C-alpha cells in the first residue's frame, strides 16, 4: 500500500520542519482554513517552498462551521454584486466537476405565497440571470400541487406554487483536508497545533516567524521571504500594531453564524428549502446533509473572545426555531428534536452597516511590509482568493513556474465513473463519496478496513474505516479532531456519539497509541466541549412543548 501525502506529525511532519529550520522558506502561510489551504496549494504548484502553520486543528475555525454550501450567492444579485455572483457560480460549477462526491449539486425550493416578497416574477428574473451565468437553463416555477410533492409539510395558507433552482453543498472540513492533501502531494508541508507567536521583521520587511509547537511546547524560528496571514477573523492579531491602528479602513467585523441539525426523519426534506424569515426578511434555509437535516443561518455580531470556542446563543436558537415553525407548522418541532448545533465566526470587512447581513462578502488582500493579509470572501471562491493573494507576491518570485488558471484543482481526483470495478462491499454512491473526500487515497483507505468497517454508522453516511484512516494518517491529536472535523460524527450522532464510545476508544488506542488514562481524559474533554458548544439542551425552555412556546417566551432581536 502506498503511503498518503501526509502522516501524523508525531512521526513525520514536525521532524521535517525542524530539520529545515535553517532553510529560508519562500512562503509561510498562517491559518489552516480553506483560504490558507488554497494558497498553500497554489504556491506549491508554482514551485515555491511553502509551509502552512495552524495554531489549532485544520479547519478548526470558520472552515468547519460554515453553512456548507458551495453557492453563487443568489442574494448578491439584489445588491448588484454581479461580479461576485458570476465568479461564485463559475467556481461552483468547477468544483462540482473536479470534486465529484465531495461537492454535490443541491436543488433549492422557494415557496411562492400570495402577498409575500420577493414575488414570483422578481425571483424568476434573478434565477434566469443566475442560470445564464452558469451556462444553464432550467424550469423554475411549479404549481401548488407540484410544489407540495417536492416539499411536503410546508405551510399551506396562501401558497400559490414555488420556484426551484440549483446550487451545491459540501463537507467544508473535508474540502479543506482534500486541498491540503493535494498541496502536500506537490511538496508543501502543513502542520496543525503549531502557533505563530510573532512575525519577525528585518530591514522593515517580514523575514521570519517565531512559532511554538503546541503539543511539545518546543519553540523555533522559520526564516522566510514572505508571510501570508490567512487567519480570517483572527487576522488583526498578526498585523503590525502601528499599521493596523493607522488604517481604520481595514477593520474586521466578526459575525457569528449558527446552525441546527435535526434527524432526517423529524425534519424530512428531499431537497433544500429556502425562505425569508418572518421577523426580518433574512434568508433561512434547510437541506439534507450527510444523512441529517441542516438548518441555518443567523448573522449577528460576535463581540466575544474569538480565541474561545464559539457557541449558539439563546436568541439565535429562538430565531431559527421561529423560522421552522413559520414554514413547517404541522411538524410541531421542539428543542428536544435537535441532534446538535454549531456556530462559527465569519471574517467580514466592516463598512459600518447597521444590519450585519448587509455587509459585503468580498475578500480583501493587504500587503504590508512583506506580510500579506487575506481575509473575507466565500468558501466557494477560495481558489480565486488564493490566486489574487499570490499575484500580490509575484514581484518577490519573478521566476516562479507559471500555471494555467484553468488547470485542474485536484490533480489526484478519482471518479467513480472511471473506475473499472466497484470495491467489494460498497455501492456506487459510497464509492463516489470516498473518492471525493480522499481522492488518490480512496483505494488505500478501503484496503485498511478491518472486519465490518465498510459499514456505515447508523443514521450517517460515514464508514467505520474512515475513522481508522483519519486517525492513522491525518494528523489527529485530539478526539475532537477525529469526531468534529476528520469525520462529522460529533454533529451527526445523538449526544455527540456517546453510544459508540467503545468503537472510538478501540480505534484511538490502536491507531494513536492512547492508553486508558489518555483515552479517559480525551473522552471527558470531548463530552464537556460537546455539551457546551454543540448541544442546545442548556438553552431549551423545559416547559415548552413546541417551538411556539419557546419563541413567545423570548422575543429577542438578533439585529445589531
């Protein structure tokens, strides 16, 4: 069996980085989210020596807590952001073609009610423009009877029909890991749990970073020609104080977005449903994802310490449940139906808008004394953000290897459609999913499966062997890395997967070498984190038998 592009840092990556501490790296990328991963890949493709450092785990921040949609941003048409929408739609199509099984088409339905905005014709016009940008043409409007067949359980009063359109969805954390896999396959290095304490300057230019390995406590210095700050909402921490204070136009506004996850049987949707919230007209959506139903999102200012794990608030919980009660009154959903929740912080450039939702989602790139800060933007356009960032640094590397902008993003892609034989024990959908998530390593992943490990965990689409592979090869240091980001079982299973503790323990002991004491500590820490940040039970109103009671009890605005 061939070795994957990376192995656990304990026996490979950190040793390699320390061996090269005397080397001058072309690019040090700080931040292990989708922006940093994309930049690392594009830099390595151009022949640059590049290393990525993440202070926590890969995708720990925004990039594992997004809405998990790869979309063109239909709402940006209303704001005349045609350029942003066009770029996003084209990147969406590109990702669906090149990451089949990881980025998948998702149909959206929007109900047309008498007297409600935006109205059938205005929405249809926007969808026609949306399709034109993607080079598509589809039927959008459906009669009431047809629409009820597509979206059962929606509210019936004043329903006239509905519109459908296409976007896409993904597993955001797995997308980050897939991009990192590709980057390392072409020579880059990516390290998690390595914190950059300071950017060091020589003759006024960024020339090195001082870092600390969070696992061993060991510190070291990496010399470099350029530094890229791709830490998103955490970006101000690394900018020079004198520069940041003098430039108020480059101020970030951290915005929190929270989501709920329901069992598919309790909130059954065959496709995504989008609606305007009855309180403020903001778009809210729900869609099938990884065997469950995902509901989102809020858009509120986050004044809390972003170094701490982000959690949903009572007001946000009420807001999302109010939307569900409005659109699906017959289901009588309550907090007790929620499997889990999650919240993340979006890095948005502050333009002074009173309403957080009206802040632009464009990305920004600032080059200051050899330190390039990249922030903002959308998951969908991470490749374009990476290209823009590196273009700013081209004067530093006039002889880099030119790469065609239309080159394949994932050189190691494997598609189920071009497989000569389906692996025994898997159906076509499972194999496509594995190919999308692990690319060139999909065959090797199947090969390490032990007895019964090609089975899915009940209620999810995750194979048991995915846990084993991730623990063995994907730089897992904490149990939360394995259950919240390498796999998403902490979101998909009741009580964070407590019923499967024995399975998790066995794999961690076998693959990570944990003893009983280490396992107990990890399990205790994981459950405490899950209860604090991924469960809503501490926010639920005990006497509420339905969402209506909870909402009426707490009329809280989520606007700034």
